[in-house]
């Protein structure tokens, strides 16, 4: 939805981030903890896993790149 469309329907659109760990470097440790939690080996193709290491807490600048069509989403409070 473009910024113009947001204004025309009086909708506010925001960018959110599901963060399961704080730093990108924690992705491997988080993956290990998931294996322990569900009692599976890391090489089990059917185990619970997060696809990609992008589930960490991002800065406002990083969140701005998630919405390139409306960079204000990451910096404008709702």
C-alpha cells in the first residue's frame, strides 16, 4: 500500500519485527536451543527450524530497509 493510499483510507501501516533473539550472532545458539526443546538432532530434516538468521532485534535503520516503498513506516510512531 502506497503512502498516498494509506492517507486516503486513513490507515496507518507499520513495520514489525518478530525477534526471537537479540543479535544476529545468536542465530546458531537459538537453533541449538530449538533442537533441545523439541528433542531432535540438528541433521533431522523434519525438525522445527527458523528459515534464515533474520529473527533478531533490528535497528530502525535496518527496519527501514524492510519497507523500501515507505521508509517512514519504521520511524513514524503509530
